């Protein structure tokens, strides 16, 4: 008779098996981060930074850039991206190694930030849809920049979530076009980038 003898490391029948991987680190959550990058204002800097992201398969959700210190020719780039803590650290280190970069700050690590985005929203409609578009714009504090007998262009400045909600609601009353600036952000309090 060929009886099989169970190995000693198997638990008795009915008990869960222990895995060698039970002590393995859990997967890190993916989180949205806002990075502020101070760079020299010179040709090709933005292309190099965008190339760093695309070359490594990282996504940029929002990107804004403008010269902020005219005498020193320094620009501030605000990048919104998402990733695990390790990925964000890697992005920061790789950005910091670029020659025209002066400083990289993860504003998300400072706690709450002031983030604003500007959107231009065009709505086309008549009758009740037109009245509802005006009512929604008023409720969100949007300014009317242009009005014709069958269209409006609204300007809304606010947090990204508010802009997204406004756009979703306007889709029901004749939204035809949207133009957005991307996020401009700053740490709250006395912290300075």
C-alpha cells in the first residue's frame, strides 16, 4: 500500500496555509500629488521636464508654467501627477537632477494647499436650457464673458473639483467647448517655495 505521508510544514486539514509572502509589503496606494518646480526660464526646459515624465511612463494630469521672477529669469512649473510614494520620490529626484532645475517641492507633503484652476466654458442653447445655464453659472460664481442669443461663455475660477462639477452640470444644458488653464498651487501658511 502506498500511503502518502503529509509533509511536516503543511498545517492540519482545515487550517489556512501560511504563505512565505504574508510578510511581504502591501501595495502602496496611488495618490495625487502637486509638485512645484523652480527652473531657469530658457528654451527647452519644459520639453526636458515633459520628456522625463513621458520617457518613464508617468502621466501629467495638469501642467502650468510662467515666469515668476523676471529679474532672475526663473519660472515656476506646477505639475499635478499621481503615483505611489516611491514613484513620487523617484520623480522628485529625477527632476532635481536636471541642470536648469533650482528646486522641486511636493506641495502635497506640506499638508493643505491652495489650488485654483481657471476654465472657460461655452454653452449653446435656447429657452429653458439657457435659463438653467445662467442659474448654474450664478450658483458657482462664474462670470459671463460673452453672450449671444443662443450661447454663453462662462469663466470659472476654483478648485479642480469645483471646475469638474461645473463642467459635468453644464453638459446637461448644452456644453460644447471647454478650455482650462491647469492647476496653480501654493502651500498654505508662511511656507515659501
